[in-house]
């Protein structure tokens, strides 16, 4: 056994629930055939081996299911769950969370990638800090996998109020320790992931940022400005409809959120 494998085994032995995989990886998929194989491959390449990956196909019309089934046959840790009715990302994530057996829940979208030491490094970080929720640095890539822009840094820690004004947490970097948080449930809203992080921090937990580059966020499509505008509108809905913030508080949080977002994705 090499040192990395030995270290991973040590973490698993220390943290493992009784018969469950230590980490349940939540992977919603819809018409994901273009990238899902690469995404799964990045999980199978992890130096930390005690995981299960739950890919929830949300009624794809392409070859997503076939690709995932082939990967499942090659590696039993990869599990395919099919929806009979399209439920959107929140519904797919909810299904995966409830099917997952691990203490830790890691989030990964079906076009993003992890670097090989992602789970190993982040779990060790969470154990050292007693973190209920953690997130990491990352880089953006294009459809061909080429790096776009600079390293996206993260703060060391975020409270509930700080997260309301921040864009720092990228979904595919997050791991949650549900032994600390209790059961997790997705809110059926466009920004279901952001709403989940807020719901956890609202209980008094902090989000801990690991300043290591461990994820690749894929940027696909031509209408970036339109997507940003839609995202901004959905953040506003989270403030008003989910978090029930007053108008003045929503405006203040949104102004900070927007300015930090513009700084985060600057190209220089």
C-alpha cells in the first residue's frame, strides 16, 4: 500500500459509520452524456477510496444512462438511480442525498471535475477543524477542458450573514458532515444549493474554506451574461422567498453579493 492509500485508509477507519460508505457523492444528471464519463473518472481516480457515487438521471434523452451503467459495471461504487418524472436539480440532489449511506455528503455536478486528492485533503481538513461544511478553491475550464481565467480563492470561514453577501461557495467543492448537521433536504428553488448552505449556517454552523485548488468548474455555453442575470434574479428570490429577508436587508445583501461576484470572475 502506498502512503496515500495508507493515509486514506486511516481516515476511513477513524470516521467510518458502521457499514456505510464514508462519503456519499451527490451527482444530478440531465442530458449529461457529453461530460459525465469524465466526471465519474475524476471520482474513480480519487486517492481516497471509501465513497459511493449516486448519479440520479433526471429523465435524460441522450446516452447518460448507458454511460453511467457501464461505469457502474466497472466499479460498483458508482450507482445509477433513474427518475420517472423530471424533477430538476433540486429533486435529483434530494434523491441522491436520501439514497446515500455515508456520514459525509459531497456535491458534484455532472460536468465538473475533481483533482485526485480532493476527498483525501478535504476530509482531513474537516477532521482537523471539526467542520460541518467545507468548500475549496477551484479553477474554471471550458468545454474542452482548458483552464479559463485565474484560481478562484475562498475565505477561511463564512457565517450565515456573511454567506448572504457572498458568492464564495461553488457547489462541486462542498462536503457536509451530516452527523453534525442532521438530515439534509433540498429546497425546490433554482438556487437549491445556495439555499441548502444557508439553511445549515442558519443553525449556527460556519462554512470552512480550504485554500487548496481541488475542483474544475466547467463553463459551457455562449450566453454567459444572460445566465448571470438569471442567477442574480434567483438569488433575490432566495432572499425574499426562502430566507424571508426584509426589503432593505435584501437590497444590502444583494449589493454585496453582486459586487463580490463581479470581483470573483474578473479576468485579470
